[in-house]
């Protein structure tokens, strides 16, 4: 156990750094740049039961200290993820990977998780409940404690792997939703997903993004992440994976002080493809600077 | 892909809105038809700019000021440094050119044709070039292509210089073996219909990362989904699916 190592649902990570889903593909693109085995793990591209092209373009808009995306969960579908993407990943990543799963009905989530449960490479299932429920009038599963709990329970029934529920910040009471997931059997909570945002082009006087709205991420949302991680960490007894605008090793320490056991890095990977490697390399310096011996000692330390 | 710090060695204004910047640094692996992605102070996302030329350790880009990022670039001076991701995108496949390819650039789509022209001339091809602009004041690079020994035709929409009309007017009756093009989408669509041979089109899209990670710039093609930044920006005529 090195000073950076942490435990996440019974699996030891060499360090808490996890590239967030949707910013790291299936890993092998980044493996051309650096040895991705230096990562704690990574959360692969959001996977659904069926293949998806996603939304029309433009899908991206820039903001001050961040960006909005409306990619729309483009992915090849769980069958191809297992038959094509995971074997490619195996050639460049020896560790357990976090499987990120999305769905538009409870049974979709269960089906996709059941398939991924059979994959030895998968260490955790990270279940994104920010998607609209097609049987629930399009309301996101993650905005309602009962719906979030229903997804959690359905997924827990089909897997023995740790289930981490990834929560949307676009809710009135994040604590109630996190508690409902914990009661339904979740092994961990990850947060925050992107904040709903929008930009308008002054030249065309139209929304920049074809989908009009999208998920706002990047360093601008970091304080929101710290607040929500802190609130949830003080309300549940399961580990938290913190994320939202993390860019530096200092941000990692701050989010862990707020209560995160591990930290995902998202949009920063898109600006600096070496962001995660750089953060990992910089962590020992930051620990020394702030008199921290082991990262695992500081989790939830800010009271 | 490579991340490199480049130093600006030369920066000149070509027209009211178009600038040429020469950057010195590690250019290894840069191919014609690719693009680079430039980080700018205070702006979150990098700015993708096509490669105009690459000679020794000097990378040349020509860009048009269209927004905050390019405005900031226009104010930079020789000696300043830029953080650049290079080697992005697939680039043009010049092996399909045949004996007498035509290169067609429209507006700020002209620069990527330069390196393609240079390499095709070096391969011994009889290279024809059509450059399209709105008006005489916007014309740039004509002499650069002529200096390579290309047969250059300029078209202006208002007829103030060269052939009056669009690049498609200049293409009429021309004898060519294959084509390469880059320009605004209406021009690409018109060329798709007007060309009699196969060819390659370079596309533009708003990008997140520029290196294939975010799926921000995906498009549908006859051969499946492609990322403009990774499997593109160059698509072959046979694989293009136009979306209305």
C-alpha cells in the first residue's frame, strides 16, 4: 500500500485517480500517449443495451472555465463493448476497469449490467441514473429517490460486483436520492454528473448545440462538486467517488477532504490528454506541502 | 498525437481577416490534411486549425479570425509560445491521386491544399488548383501555389478577380484524374454533385478534444459512424452521407 492508495468497495486502487466516463473512450486511445496502468482505474464510455449514434452535431459548446456537451451516449452497445472494446483494452490495461452503464428503462439497466457482470475485466459497475426514463414521461431516473432506488435494486439483483450509482446534480435534494440508493443496496455513490446548461450564439441567435441543452462540466463546476460530495458523504455510509471539474492534484485533495474515497477526472482529459498522469505525478508533492502522510487518512476530514 | 511547445517565428496578415503563422518545434509525424489543436490562455477548449505546410521543424498554419480564440491568436507576436497537439486526424491519401489531380480550396479551406499540392508536385503529378473566394480582397496564397508549379485558377463569387462564380464554374470542362477539397459545406456539397471522378473532402465540426475521446464531432457515413477528428477530417466521396 503506497501513500496514494485507497480502497474502493473492497478493491485497492494504487491511487484515487479515475478518468471519468465519456472523456476517456475505452482507454486504448490514451494508451498511445502514456501507460494507462498508472491510473487507479478508469470509467469507460457510457454503455447501453443497444448501439446509439447519439445526438446531432454540434454537440459541444465552450464556456468560461468549462464546456457543454450533448453527445447523447454514443456507444456501440453492450454486445460490441464486450466482444470488441474490452479485448482491445486488455492489451493495454492490466487493472480492473469501471463499467459505466446507462439505460432508458429499468430492464435496460439490468440487462446491460448482467452482461457486464460476466466480464472478468470489470471491477465495478457505475450506473448513470441521469438518463430520461422512457416509461416515466422522460423524467430522469436520478431526479426521483424511488426511481433511483428501483434502478439500484434491479442492478443489484443481476450482479455480485460493486454497484456505484452515479448521481445527477440537477435535483433539489441530492441527499434524499443518495440515501434511497444506499437503502436499495448501492455499494457506492459517484457524483456529480454534469450540470444542465445552454449557450446561444450571438451571430446566429440560435442555441450553439443542436440538442439546445447539454451537460456543463469543467473547472467552473468544481465548487458545486465539493458541496454535493460533502453533503452526501455526511449522510451515507458507503464510499463516494467524487468528480466535477477536477483539474489539479490540489482539487483531488480537496474533494477527498469533502468525503470522496476516489476521484474522477473528466473534462480536463479533453483539454490536456495527459491530465490524469500529470495529477498522479503531482500528488506526492501536494501531500508533502500539506503535511499529509497517506491520502486514505484524509477522506471526509473536513468537518 | 504529440503535445509540443512551439515558438512563433513569423506571423503575417494576408488579408483583412486571414493570418499566416509559422511555428518552430517538433513537427515529426505531421501529414498533409491533418490538423493541430492549439491551447490559448483563458479559453477552455483548444482551437483546431488545419496544417498548411510542414517543412523541417517549421509548421505553417493559415487561419481566419472568426471568434475569441482566433482573435487572441491574431494578437500574438514572434517569440511567443503555444501548446499544440499535433498529428491529429487522418489526412489526405495522396496515393489515389492519379496523374492529374485537381485541388479545390474555398476560403479558409485553401490552406490545407498547399501541403497536398507540394507533395503531389514532388510525386511528379500535373497538379491543377482551383481557389475560390467571395471577392478579390479575400484572395490569398495564389502565388504560393504558382511557385510550386501548379496550374492555378482563381474564382471569385462577385467576379472581381479571375473566373466569375464558384469553384464549380472553374471546374467545368476541366480534365482531372481525382480531386481533393476543403471549404465551406455548401461548396463541398456542390462539388459532390459537380465532380466526375472520386475524391476526398475535408470536413469541419465543433470539437471537444480533437483526438477521439469525447465523441463530440461524430458523423454518419456509409461505412459507419466516424469521428471527424479521428477517422476524419478527410472522407472519401464514396463514404459521405449528407444530412439535411
